[in-house]
C-alpha cells in the first residue's frame, strides 16, 4: 500500500499555499500518464485558487486530444518563447512523471535556471534527489497518475475530484499499465481506478475507445507496414524489433503519437522475450524497450543507450545512425543471456 509520509504532505501544502502561479511540466514524447498527471494536477490546483500552466517539451499525442484542457497546454517545440516566459512567470515548478531534467530534452536548460521551489511527483527509479526541493518518488506505483490519486486522497483533497481530474488520472493509469496488463498486481491499482470512475462519473468503454480505437486510416496502414516490412526477429525467436525512419513516417503522414504501442506488437509474438522499436528523429535514434519475465530493460537502457525506465518498459537514445544503432544492439544481444 502506498503511504505518503505526512511531513511530505505538509510540505507540499505549505509550498502550494505560498505559490501564486504554478508551472506543471511533462517529459519529452508525452504519454497518457504524464499528460494525465499534469492536467489533473492543473485542475486540482485551480480548485485551490492557484493559477496553473501545463508545459510540454514537444507534441501531445493525438489520441489524448479529448481530454479537457488539452488545448491550453503550452508546447515548447512550437512556441519556445511562450513556454519559457510561462515557466519564469511562475513561482513553483511541478515536474510530473519524470525523475531528472534531461527527460525534458532541450527544455531542461530553462528548468535548471528556474529560481523557485521544484517539486517532483514520479514513479521511476533513481530520481535526482539533489535537484528537487520536494520529492514524491514511489516506484511501486503503477503510474504517476495513481500516485497523484493517493496524494490527493491523503492530503484531504478527494472531495475536489470531479470529471476533469478523475478522467485524466484514469487515462494515465490505464495507458501506463497497458489496460492493466502490467504493473497492476497490487489491488490498489484497481480500487483507485474504481474510485476515480465513481468520483468522475466516468464511462470506461467510451474512454477506452477514445484512447485505443480512434486512429485515422493512415495510422492503421502504417502499422501494417511496420509489421509486414519492418519487423525483424533474431536470436532464435527471443528478440524482435521494428525500425522506422523519418521518411517512412512522412510517407504515411504519421506523427510521434501514432507510434504509441507499436513496440508491443513485436512483444506479442510467442516466444519473444525482448522487443524494441527504433525510431529515427532529427538528432538521434529513439529506442523503446519492452520485455517479459526477468530481463531488466531499465538496466540495459541505462548501461548502453542513455536511457532508463522500468523493469519491463524503458526508453533510450542513440546518436549513431540507424544502421550503426541496430548493429550495436544486435551485437549486445548476442552476448546476453535471455
């Protein structure tokens, strides 16, 4: 059971009370959990009579556009001047779903120059404890959204939860657990979700369809292309990967959000223990790792690909070409026992 120390809750309440305007920041390539966490905290803090702004380093996935408040989010990659101005006009920084500023990409330099208190709410391992003034770091939580729900409950703020707060938190839990397929062995994951459904009057099927069954035709054709043309299985069926170039994404007119969940198709092959998605970006190759059983992709990503995350889900970066990155990966895999 997640129990947040009372002294931390007291500190948070004091910091929030002293603040007038609060900037809430997500990590790069924002997913359902970081966006859900940010929007929920934004609406909660507004109910506490605070001014809030949500800032993301880059594009919000299209499948999340149904969430209330999504159009108010400030995107650093589109409007850097506004994002920086919004940050430095705030007197409290709240970082959700990331544990170190490098997870915000180029926006990190602006976070480093922020002069007010910095608070982190996250569930990833090895947080940068020296950077933040107050940390809520609980790796046992299924998601940052679940952690925020417990924080709200234990702070005596549950009565403030309405649909605008419950729905993004539910989406965050649902997406970060893969619809409760992983990181959901604790009964609290389900009881928290049930309470959010009750408090927000949520329609689960409607939300599930908006998240998972609401893609455009080009995205489905792109997925077919990835599976039929770009899927590679190696190491006698234990490892599978998909690799995607910028030109291919342009050819199918897909964006970052359209790649959400693609790596899971490689992992769905019977016998595959490790799956990877290699995606070409402007300045690097992004890697998404997924695994079964005991292979620790967090350690693997940290050791070899400038990344990290969780035991069975992690991300990384390579500054080599796509060809050299895949060569490095396959060589490493041949030397590792799965």
